[in-house]
């Protein structure tokens, strides 16, 4: 078994193969001594033991002696080259004395090797609990050893005893030895089975004497205990293991160290000290990782510089080797490892947003990025505040509008490459497309950067020398990262000497010189007046302008040289690699090839015509191919190191101090098997199986980073609608209202600070018993389910869509959304005349251009919602809208006019953004009209919101069925006053933003929030609870603020989370019909409390009501409140600390074109965060008092007294 554990090695000490004197203490059957004597025939081996149980036929260089190792040894001092000890736990009374004896009899330079097993059984999956029989065994034998005077804990104590005895070069190696065949790793499964046999055969011999003689147990009690042990050992659900420690020690004698060796030792003492510090005292010392990575940067240098830049692949391997979620190293991917003395690497996708987010305080590691030799470029700028100003100058060049303006440049280069391909295939039958793709990438970016392309597409070999030069940057980069002091010396050498040296340094210097010449050329154009502002502005014409960005200082030529260097170098590889991977896999896989070519042929039936970018952008399979190519090419393939800001960070239970380096990489993310099954397979279909799945995967495509430090070329969309919506001026609204039969009484439409609203044109107040009417809207103008279906009688286009959508078209929301979408289409530039217009067709044109709902925010803006309750709501809404959009597509593709105007590859205009837009129109303007239900009421919906006593008016339905806007009782209006209604006084801050996109200025608390929850994975009833809760209660809890300021909560889901079988909860399956699906029945202490049969019936009592009648109600309350408290604390931690400080530093501008974040959106999110932080903190205070009161109750006190020594963990 130990041979398997040590990979067929007899010991770990690196002994001399011609070793002479060897002692095996406590040799037992002598098996180790026999094997050692056979393997090392030069050695004279002695095995000692108190029991004469060794065989007589042994190797000639081995003899056995009966001896007590705890008595004085009869051997000479400084005699043995190796002393070996194995499994003497429970056999030695005085271990410190034993180790001193060992040290005395070892030669200087000799080795001591000891292997000991811990008797403390453990598990990583929580299967060994405090009362588990294996844990009881451990505690019993540890106690027996202490009573007997011969400890069983030597595996844990050896290191300290060895140090005290005088050993100074101790190497401790720890293994985790499984018990049983539960491991999925073949090697550990075999070893575990041998260990199970070892335990089952040995436990009676180990236990009987100790338990009967020392612990005073009877023979029968021991046998019962042994039977329980065998059952526990064989239990397949118990993933047990114990630690095995191997100690290797080399004994030095200072008398043998020569004078020169002593001098050398003094010279390296600082280095040795740093190794010891990094291994044992460094703040990252407890984070798993390979030994050499912990002590030296040469580890990463070896894999990068000497192994062809493969450190990123080694990191992926290390995550598997140092996995911490299972005891067997190769079974799982460890989410955190230490890869250099000062750097950790994370593999779990969810931490990416924590580090690389908009406004992140994690800044680039100067030591890492300095090695590029381009300290002045935007890419390598370490400090975020400097980077923001530099990036702001570049942002306009990579907007979608500017990219579209480059379409002609791209098309001309594509035509050139196509011509080269056709010519090469007809003459030679082959072509190097990899260099061709890189050439087109560089030609486009240099044209855009300098207005002078490199024209590699015109060169016979596509400029291969240039790309070899770029490829050689890698070794230079890694070399300067390891030896940074040499970089300024190298770059300061004269060019004639650099050319003689050659290699990567020559190529790096050549590109720097070339970049400098291009910048000088642009500057000369500007200085001489050759360049006109009306000409096409390139990147570097812009960067040489003092008006590039607010706070911008025009860089020097040498500084811009760095910018050019990075832009060209980045373009040379990333785009070319992605195109190469896409082309190779498309041609290789015939199914992918046919699907893609079919889509392209349908989109562009005229093969001679140039494909336009807008159409290409809409092709789903082409988009999927591009995304899959980006995933496998990885963009920036290596890690992206960031400096941890103050006050440090927590990752997977480890505290990482400020100043440490944390990194993640696209390679690890894109090869995550949980996100991308079969990650090495090129599979575009993974992106188009459903739009919801695509949106989820989009979060984890990080080819070019994320957040404010992502590649500047990543696009930002604000309100990109494919359907064209025209707009009418608000001044024209009164005329439209009059023609539509809408009557205004003493009011008008006016503009206020917060947008269009309704204002009084005269003083007004209610008099008598009749309410003062301010506006009347006839029933046929109210857009409700009934009126939409009425329009279908004359509008067959609308009717066809609603009928195709079936149930969805028969809901008020579904019917109104389809109506809005159809009428926007009718007024667009359609290929053929469609639809029947009506007054609503025009009213839609009065609605705002920009609807500020968060479902229409940019990705950068949505990222700022991290930690708020609104984030989950927005993500869920996105998912549901995507499902609706796919349902619309599937239902209407076969309708000719829909296919032509919406879905056709060549003619279709409908986009998911359009569906989000009509949803936003509806949500932000729909009213719950008495007698009608949810509807849109034209003109009345122009009234803005006010809450409480500030609300002036209300909407109603009069006896004639008209929708009316009327003055509230006891309210007065003066001329010019704004007429306001309430959108819902009870709505929380998060809901107001979600539905209307704003927060009123007077809001001083969040009012209410909803926090998501889940049943813990370790809950044995998890699946049943989730199934029954899915039909009855939202998976979370609602918090709200009472009038007295106290925070309250409600959630039946919480109670389902904190009761279990031992309390009286049970589930069983029920079959209501022979062929129908089975249902689930819930029982409390044997009595049914409800059942669920999917699609047929559901009947369930609120669990809180059931528990409130139980005698242990206060116990359940305590569990629930503790769970709620923990959830609040978790949410608060996401909003405060480093996230709060980082949020305050996020840049924003009026329209978001410079920063990606609009100022009014930033202000809204900032207020939401402040309000929710306040509610969470108040809730924690109130619930702490609740817990204190419950802990003081007699019921809880009695319950705790009945428990074991450790009180119940109420979490």
C-alpha cells in the first residue's frame, strides 16, 4: 500500500545509490528492510524490533536483531548513513528522547526518513461528522494513547519534536490516503481498496488490547464497536481518508564544513531566508501551489522562456493538481493556486467580475506590464486613473459608428486577399492563410492608425518577416520580466550593436523605431498643414490633438511610439489567429461548412456583391462561428495580473493582502468544462441552442478582457434599434389629442426638468361632491387587451401574429407588446406596404426616444449593479425577454410578411433590441386602470410621478367607460403647477428603477428589496424542496421598512431551507393518474401539509403556518432569522468595502460615448446602492436583536441543553 502511495519508492530521501550503513527501527515483518537490501546491495542493513517475527531467508546484506529502540542503543555514534522509521505511532513513550538518539547515531551528512499515519479520519465532502463512527474511533484511540503514555498523534507532533532535537533541514511531505474505492481516479481507487483491506483486517488487533486494558471496555462492547467500524469503512457515501506524513532530514556537522563553504553559506543566507519566508511566513504561504513556484520566479520563467511560453497551460494543469475540493488531487479543479511568490491565479468564472469590472480598483501589475517596454501606452499603464484619461482619447475611434465608417477600407482589403487566394489556388493549389489573415489585420489597423497601411497583402509572403518579428517578442518579454534591471540597458544600446546581438531584442527595437517613424510622419503632416481637419481622422491624428479628451495632455512622439507599438503588435496576432481557427475548423467540418455557406448564400444571393457589415452582424450562425473562434483563439491567451487594492480581498476562504498579485486568464475560462462542455471542440452550435444560453456564455467570453481595462476595440451599444422609429414633437400632441377625442380641461402638455409632463393652465380645486376632471380619454383610445383584439378585425397583419402566438397573444401584456411592435413596423421603411394605421400609430411617435429602463442599459452600466437587488431582477428579465423573442420568431417565421419584414436574412429588420424597447415602453407607461386592468392610456401617461402628499391627481374610469385624470380630494392646482400621479407609493427603490428607470429625489430609504436564496447543495432534501417551492414560493426573501423604521422580512422559502428530516419534514412521491407525471407530497411529522402534481394540481399550506403551531417554533424562528441575517451580511459585503470605493471612482460622461457609462445612469445606481446599504445595515441591527431575544427564550435554552457539547449551528 505504501509502495503505491510513494509511487514504488522505498523512501523519499535522495540517498547515495552506494549507501553503506542503514538501520530500520521497528522493522516488524522486515518487508521494507528486505526490499531495501535487495535494491541497495552495497548497503549493510540492520532491522530491529521487539518481536522476532521476521523471516529467516533474507538477502545476505541484511540481518535482524531483537532490540528495544526506546532503550540505549549499542551502536557507535555517528555510525549510520540512513535511519528509517515507519508506523511507530503508539509504540514510543518518549519521542523527543528517541529523536535525540537517532541524531546521535547518524553520520554527519546522513539521512533520517520517517513515515507516520495520522489516525484522525477526515473527509472533504462532509460525510464524516462529529458523531460518525470513524470520528469516534479517532477520538477514542487518541484518548487511549494519552492514557497509555504512547501517543498516536506523532504524525502531527513529529516536526516540532525533530526541531527541538536539533534537526535543522526538515522536509515534510503530506499525502492523503483514501479508504475504499470511492475515488474516480484509478490510482487512488486501487490504493483506497488496499487501504480498506488493511483497515478491516487490522482493526481488531489494534483495538482489542487498548480498549479492554486501557479504556476498560468489555469484549462484547469492543466487538459491537468493531462491527460499526466495518460498516462505516465500507459505506460508499463516506469518502474517508487520513493523512500520511513523510519526514526526510539531512544531518550536517559544522565541523565538516570547510572555511570556503562557510563563506558561501553566508553569501546565500539572505536567499535562503527569503525561501523560508516565502514558504512559511509569506501572507500567501497557505495557498496551495507547487513548491518551486512559491519560492522563486524562475518557475514561471522556465515554462515561459524555455518551454515556448506555455506557462498558461501549466497553470491549467496546476489547478487540477492542487484542487482543494476533493482529497484526491487529480479529481477536480482547484479554484485558487499560487503561481509565483507574490501571485495567485483563480480559475472560477464568478470571480472574474470581482476583479475585472468597470471602475475596478485592481490595477495592472507594474512588474508584469513593464516588461513590454512600452510604459507610456494605454495598454501597459498601471494606474487606473491615468488609464482613464488615455483611453478616453481612444474610445471614439472604436465606436460602432466609426467602425462602420471603416467598412470601405475593410472591403477593399478583403477583395485583395480574395484575389490572392484565387490566384494561389489556381497556380500552386495552396496558400498560407494564417499569414494572409494576419496581413489583412495589420493592413486595416495601420491604415486606420496612420492613414498609411503596411500593405503586407501586396507582398508575396504576406510580410512573414514582420510576423516572425512579432512572434519573437515573447521570449524578450519573459526575459525582461525575470531580469527587469537589464531592460533599460538593452534598450539603451546603439542600434548598430543591437543588430549584431540580433534575436528578440533586435526585432523589438526595429518595431519601436518603425512606430516612431510613423508618428513623426503624422506629426509632420499636422505641423506642415498638409492634414486638413476635414480629412479622415486617424487614431494618431486624434492623439496629437489637444482636444482629444477632457484633461488630456498631448503626448510626446516617444510616448505615442509606445501606443503605436502596442496597437500594431496586438493586431498582428489576435485577429489573425481567430480568423485562422475559424477558417480551419469551418473547412475541416463539412456540417459547419454547409450550414455557414447556406446562411451566407441566403443573405447574399448575388455572389458578386460585397457583403455589408450590418447584414453580416445579423447572421446567427456566422456570429456563432466568430464567437467560437474567439473562444478557442483566446485573444490575450496569458494571465492578466492585477494588484489587490486596500484593504485586501477574500478568495475561497483565503485572505489575500493588499499589494499581492491576483490573475485570471482567458485560456482557463474558455476551457472550463462546466461552461463549455468538450472545450477543445469547435462547436458553434453551443452559441445558438438558445438565446438565453448564448447570453449566459457571453459573460464568460473574455478574449479581450472585461471591465474598464478591456480591449479598447470592444464595442459599446447604447440604443441600437434595427427598426426605424420616427418621432413627433410634443408641440403637435394637443392637435393629435383633439382629433382622437381626448379632452383636456384646464391642463396642457409642458416640458419640465424631468421630461414632458402635464401642467395646469388655470387655478383649480374640487368643489362640492363632484371630482374635478382634468382629462378624458374615450374607451376606444385606451390600449387594452380588449381594444387590441378589436383592432384585429380590420388589421389582418396584427391578427396573424396574435393568433400565431396563441396564449401569449391573449394576455394584456402580450397583445399590447405585439401591437406596439406591429405599428412601429408599419411606420418603418418596409419593403412592401403592411398594416392598418390608426391613431395609436402616431401616438407611438410621441413617446420618448430614450427609455431609461435598466434592460436597455449598456453592459458597462449593468455591471455597476453588482451587489444590488436590481441585478438579479434585470438578468431574469433579460432571460424571459429572450425566451419571448425566440417564441415570437418561431411562431411568426412562416407568416410571409413577418418573414420579409422581421426575419428574412436579406430584408428582415427586427432585432432583440426592438423587443426590449417595446417591453420598456409598456412597462414604463402601463397603468392598472380600474375596470379595465393593465392598459396604456394616451396623454394620461404623460403625467409624471410623485408620492405621498405630493401626488396631485389620480386616474379612474367614469360611468361612461372613459379613462379620466381627476384632481384628488382636498388638492388645489395653481396655474403652471405640474399635475402628477403616483406610480406606486409602496414600490421600493429597486422596483422603481426596474419599471420606470428613475428614483424620486425625496426617496430616503429603499422601502423594500427582494434577495434571492437557494437550498444548500448539502441538504439531503434539496431536490424535493426545490420542486415543491418552485410551484408555490419565490426562491428568496422580501425585506421591507415599516412606518416606524423597523425592518421586517417574509419568506416561506427560508423556512423550507432550515427544517429537515430530523425535525419532522418528509416527502414522498404520489401517482394521481396511471399515465400522468408523479407528484410530490410534503409531510410534517407524518401528516400531509400539501402536494404538487406538475400541470395538474397543487395544494400546499404555508410552511410558516405549520411550524408556528409546533412546540419548537422558537427554534425554527431562530434558524430562519440566522439564515436571513447571513444572507443580508452576504449582500452587504458585495456593496461595501472595496466594491464601494471602486464604484466611487467610476468615470462617466453625459452620453457615455467617452466612458461607456452615462452620468444620469451612474447617479441612479449610486443612489440605489446607498439606499440598499442603509436598509441592509438596519436589518442586520434589528435581526440581531431578534436573535438575542430568541436565544433568551426558555424553549431555546432547554433545546440547547439537550444537545451535545457543541451547540447547534443555526446556519
